[in-house]
C-alpha cells in the first residue's frame, strides 16, 4: 500500500479513536516528514486528499486542522466490526488490499445492476 495511503488511513483511525479531535492542529509537513522520515511531498499529498474528503481543513497561517466530525459520517459498529472481520479474513486468504477493493467493487457493481432491474 502506498505510503500516502497508509498515512491517510492512520490519520482517519486516530480521529476515530479520538487521538485527534475536532479543531486540533496537525504537525506541519516539514515536521511530520522529518519525524516519519518520508518525503514531504508524500505528506502534502495525504493532507490534500484528506482535505478533499473533508477530514482536514487548511487554515491560512495556522496549518492543517481536524475538521468537525459529521455525525452522519460516523460508521456504526454494526458495520465496522463485520467489515474489519472481512478484511482480516481476506488477508488470511492472502488477498492484497487491491484485491479486496476490487472484490468489494465487483459486488457493489453486481448489487447495483440487480437493483436497476
């Protein structure tokens, strides 16, 4: 999995676990790149994607802040727990993350076709 994608997932997980809270400022690109020893462009790419998704907001002169969590964006445990189990089982079957995503997309496509009939 690309490093920027791992960073995105880790930031989202930290928000879900309340390790990062609404309005909290994230370290600068330079500080984070130095701490993690990865290219600053990778950090910037992850921040930009999270901004597009509405997870982070960019505040001029301040930096990146955790956006206000939307209640309707929260995933209930009745969905998250089976999803985590599915991913664990898929990894046990030696499926890569890309294969898991392709499988989910395939089933969503099939379900969408069946609903439109």
